[in-house]
């Protein structure tokens, strides 16, 4: 096409092909690896909690410019290697958190070995399959595929090379966000409540009883809301509003007079808190809504996917016959690396499936070879699609989840035909889908990175090698963070009404996993303040006669837990899905073990979506009444002309998440309005001036490039610092909780009875943090 050919002949990179500058240096790789570990962990933390992720390449770039500058003059190509290596952690983490949490929802443990292997295989596939596509997508279609994040990142690197500095804005966000989180986080100092909460109930009719308005007042949610903007955050909040202020009070109103539990609940509705109602009834609806919205999104993007795939396959090998000695800026890793690496990955996947299978899903060598080939085929197809689509719409809007759904549906259908419908085969399906999702996610970000390199004049093979190194390093932190959050955010809740149960006649969907492995746990929930006596309060096996001093701040310390039996419920009509502790002395289920991933603090909606798709095809054992209500809700939303996936995710998440994100979106709207007003005043006097608030030219039409420049605006950089600070300090809180559980030594923190532990204090401090975002978003950057 003419634009493409014109761009190809006239384009000159910032660093000429004949010029040599430091690039793949040891310090660039070390710093990039550090950022890969850091932002990989932060992405896991924020993504599991907020249900979405944000790009890390720009904050990594601005931090790299500042840090390397402090150690002497740094080359723009070195800074590019840092962001290329570090960004691999964010892209791998995005693919991991969208899929692998489904293992928990399917009733399996998160094995570190499995997470490491799947993330490594998927990450390398994404890089290897992108290499032969680089020339066509990045070079030949330079004027057609813009790759918005990659182009914005190149602008940042070029501005940094010319002396401009954006890092101070990120550091301000990091510093203030970290200081705020230290006192806000319930696992660290907990000076004020981490989640202010109001449960309305008006009059004798208890109007709105069962509803709740709450907010996780964290800097990462504030930053995420600012970056995604008011429109998306408002649609997410609309879903949360409907769930928590419409559905919950409706369920309570119609069910509070029932004397017994209503399936899938195990206790009467009038005894349930809003969180219990959400977990039991609204979350299955939300899962149905998210699954349906995901399928609709897949159907809507199917023409784009087919077009991208067709164009990609058409252009593969287009330049195969051209034998030209590559210049520095056109030198890719040789084809033997791509072919040899792909063969090695197929072999490694086969060996992994053969010698480390999912327990209960052991299949023969032929099936494992077929599964490995299936991964490569789907991986290649969707890497091609993802690498092209992100060039048009950007990484954040790429339909990676739709591609993963397609993979899971095809895989699960094959399993169904083969008769492989046992729960373990669901874990095998997510193994295949997870690798494909990670590969597609990493391919999109790899394409963005290569576009950045093309614009500034980087050496492609050095970037590709840096990406491979970034994948290797980041997978360690990703698996560790996933397991740490699952354990660090877990809760043991005493059931207010223990359930009589017989181990000799287990119902369908309930598995006996043997004796519980820990001796000491901390219970929350139904807590007595007086010594207990056996057997009425649970039996001697869990610390009969525990002295009152062991019960404080709504928590109950329990010893002797090894005598309890661990039960796992998946698709049962008797128990809600999850893990339970059974007391053999009282013959009752007394404790529910709530995993950290899937809880209100880390809902992981995409993982629940994948598990719902697999369960729906393989087992067909879902709470179909509730799931179909979610399906109907999404259809109504689509008929209203609203993109349903964002609404469905908001309906599934806690309102505590969506309300905090909405505040960030409102801050973005306020800043945009202020910038428009400021630009209008400047344009009225001089249409050619530079707007000092943004450092951008003010057009005569008074339409500042707010959207196209949002990736490097003052507010987005400060918001990126807030997100990183919230994730880093939040993970510190998780580490503290793990330390306390391992050593049985609680660290000192403020009491719940301190005078500042009030909801209004929490709201006030969050308001001040939001004001700081508004202030720094309007403060000009040093772009000279």
C-alpha cells in the first residue's frame, strides 16, 4: 500500500544503521532483569486484584533513563534493552494471571514447577514465533500498523536522550504511594481501615439490607482507574453497583424469611453477610456473565482475528528469496534459532506432560505429543493474530482472552469426544490454554518492543535475545508471587452452622484429601469470647478450652489442626465449591478454607472465566440457574449498546475494587477537563504556542492530544508510580503475613482501637492521595 511503501523508503531511525552505540551491555541486562522481576510481581498482584493490567514499558523506560544516567552517560539503545528485558515480566504475568488461577477454581493446587514450565514455554513461543514476523509487521507495514505503546515508548526514550526527564513524576508516585500504603495496608501498620465499609439498612423494613458500599482505598486502584479513564472505569463500577446495591438486597429481601439454606448456599440467607451473599449467589452469576461476554467478544473480533491470521500467513516467507547481507538494524536471530527452538519446546512440553502429568489425567505418549503439537499450532496462529492486532488497537485492547477461550473450547471439545471428562482433564486443558494465552500476550508486547527498537534504530537480534533472557528471569518471580498471594491472602472461617457429614458415603463432587497438613491456623468469623467445651464448640481436636487471651480482634488461634480432614468440593450439590476442614470427633464440617486467589481481595475474574468454560463443557456441573441469570444480564447490556465484558468483570468483582478504580477515572476526567480549558485559553491568544501543562503544541482547533499522548502524560506517569508502589508494598504485606504464619510471631502494628482507625479517616486519606494525583497530573514535565 502507498503509505507503507512511502514510509519504508523515507523512514530514518533515530540512531543510524551505520552508527554503533553501547546496547546489549551487562548493566542494561541486569537492570532490565531486575525490572522484569519487579514488574512481573506487581502485575500479578494488581491483575489478580483489579482484574486488568497496564503496560509497564513506559515506566520502566523513564526509570531506566534516570538510573543509568546516575551511573554515567547511557546510550538510548541501552535504555531500550532495559525496557525490552523488563517488559517481558509484565507480558508473561498478564498471560499467567488470565489462565493459571483456573487451576484453583478447578480444585487443584498451584504447583511452582507447573507455573514455571508453562510460563517459560509460553513466553519463549511468543518471542520465537514473532521473529519471522518482524520484517513484515514492523518494517513493511510501518505506515499501516502504528503500535501505539511501542511508538509512545520510543518518544520517551528519544526525549530522554535529548536531556528530557520524566522520571521525577514516577518517583513522586512511588514515594507518596509507598508511604500511604505502609499505613493503609492491613498486613503492615494498619493505622486506618484498608477497606471502609457501610452496610445500609433503613427503617423497619430494613431497606437495602444485604447491600454494602465499600472501597479498597489503595494507590494501585487509583492509578489503574486514571490510566483506563472514566468511561471504562464507570462501566466497571456500573457492574459492581448492580451486583452489590441491586442483586444483594434483592436476594436478602426474597430469601431472608427462609428457615433453611438455599442452594448453593449452606446457611440461611438471613445469617449471611454481604460478602457471603456475593460469594454464594452473585459470583456464579458474575462468572456466567464474564463467560458469555468473553464468547461475545470472541465472536465480535472473529473477523479481525481471521483477517489478521490470513494476512500474517500470506506474508510469511514473502521475502524468503531475497539474499541480502543484513545491516545492524535489520539483523534478526537466524531462522535456525526459530526452528530449532520450536522443536526443542515441543520436546520439552512432551517430556513435561509425560513425566509430570496432572494427577488423575495421565494419558499415553501419543496423546501428549498431540497436546504438544496442539499448543504449537494454536500458539503460532494466535501469536500471528496478536502481533498484528496490537499494531492497530494496542496491547490493552488485544482480545487475548477471546483467543484463549477459543483454544479452551476446542481443547475441551476434543476431550469430551475422547471421554476425558474427569476433573483432572480440566487442569490439562488449562495447561494447553495457558501456554497459548501466555504466548499470545508476550507476542503482542514483543511486537511493541520491536516497534520501539525500529523507531530508535536498535539491533533486532539483541532485542530478541534480551526478550528471551527477560522471560527466563521473570518466570521465577511470577510463580512465587502467585503462590504467595494464594497463601498470604487465604482465610480460615469457622462456619456459623457446622454441617453434619459422613466420610464413609461422600456425595458426588466431594473428595477426601486426607489429614490437614498444618498444626496451627487462625480463624476469623464466628468467634466465641469464652472458653469452649467439647464437643459443642468443635471438639478437643481444635484446642478445646482455649483461653480467652488467644482470641483478639475477631480472630481465633487454633492448634492441633492436623487432626482435621481436608475435603475438596467441586461441582457438588451439597457443598459450595472450595476446601473445608472436617472434624472427625464431631463428624461435622466446621471450617472453610478460603483460598487467597478467588477471594474478595484477589478475585481473578479471567481465571474464573476459564474455569467456567472448561467446567461447562467437560462436567456440565454448574449452578446453571445462577449462571444463566448472568448470561441474561450480559444480553441485556449488549442490547443497550454497552460492551459487556467490562460490565461483566465489574459485576463479578467486589464493589470495593470497582469503586476505588472509579475514583481514579474521575480524576482523569477532571484533569482532561482542566487541560482542555487551559488549552482553550492559550489557543485564543496564540494558536502556535506550546502548552506548558503537557509540553505539547496546542492546535488551533483547541483539541489537545489527550488520548494519543496519554501514555506519556504527567498524570499517567504519576499513576504508574502509584500502581508500582501499591504493588510493591502490598507484596511486602503478603510477605509479612507469610512470615507470621511460618514463625508464629506476629509483628507489631496499630490496634483496631486506635483513634485513627475510623472509616472517615480512611476516606479522607484516600481523598488526599487522589488530590495529589490531580495536582501532579497538571504539573508540567521537563521535556527539554
